[in-house]
């Protein structure tokens, strides 16, 4: 893997400054079957963005509206409980993953459903089509938290979905440059941050099991800036 240059990573807090509180966020790993392998949708963040200049999955922070609008089908109950005891808060993560993927790629995982009233621009656009997220078609991948010494921190959940179950045309907002499907092995050679590499490798490991649900999932965190992974 081409390790990301240091200046693309979130900056360090000043000495004596309290660690930033991680912001809830979510990413969607969009997969496509290709022969005997998998392709994965990735794009490159702009240089001024957090993680600028590296390739990422579509994703971003959880908005308040993500916890309020309706859905066509729900995430598996065991996955909701794994994320949080508060089901409403837990559901905000997969909702954000679906919304961010729609905004950044133009692809939408949705079916006929009623979102209910909302002033959020993206949810209004989706609801205007009579659609709502199909959370039941998402698979859970893992959890990660940015190091405590970084200025920008994220409490991130990763999900996957199949491109064949999504609608729309690849394009999106332009936030991700070079947006395309890459064979999984090629994606691992792109400039990546460590957590992106890890989640790609997790997909690669689980591909041998047809991405079947598991009893334990990874939590990617850091101890003194060194990656620490445990499964639970």
C-alpha cells in the first residue's frame, strides 16, 4: 500500500489541550461482483478536506436529520444493538451511510417508503421520489475511532452494500475525485489511511465466507497513536 503522506492526516492537538470529542460518522463500502473477485467504489478527497488527497469510501458525519426520517426496511436488530443501546442513535449511522453515498456518488440504496417531513435537502430530494433507505440490505463491517491526539476525531461505523441493489448514475457532488470502482487488490495499492486499508482487508477476509454475518466484528482504535484492533 502507498501510505498516505503525513500532511493528509488530521493535525495534532496543542500540548495541554483536551482531546476533541469524536463525531459520529459512517461510511458505505459499495461493492460490485467482477468475475471471481470484487470491485470497490472509492474516490479521492480534496487536498483541503480531512484526510485530503487520499482515497476513501463515501461517507461523513451523522446529521440530526438522519435520526429522524423514516426508512423502507430496518437494519438487522443485532447490528443496531451492537452499535448502541439507543436504537434511534444507532440507526443514525446506517442512515448517514446511505445519505452520504447518495450525495457523494449519486447511488442510492432505497425502496418505496415514506421518509416523513424533513427540511434536510438530501432527504427531501429522496423523499420527493417516494423513496426511503433500505437499511435491511446493508451489511455491517466494523467500528473505528480516530486517535485522541488528533484535532478532528470520528466515531465511525462502516457498512457495505451491493451496487446491483442501488439505483442512480455514478457521479455525485464532486466531493470525491477519480470516483470509480477498483478491483479490491488495486484499491489496496492506492494512497490510503490505515483504517481504510484495514476495512478493505476485512472485506477481503470475509469475501471467502461470502460476507456472511459474523459473531464478532472489529473495533479499530489507537493506543499512543499505534493502531489497536480487537474483535467483539
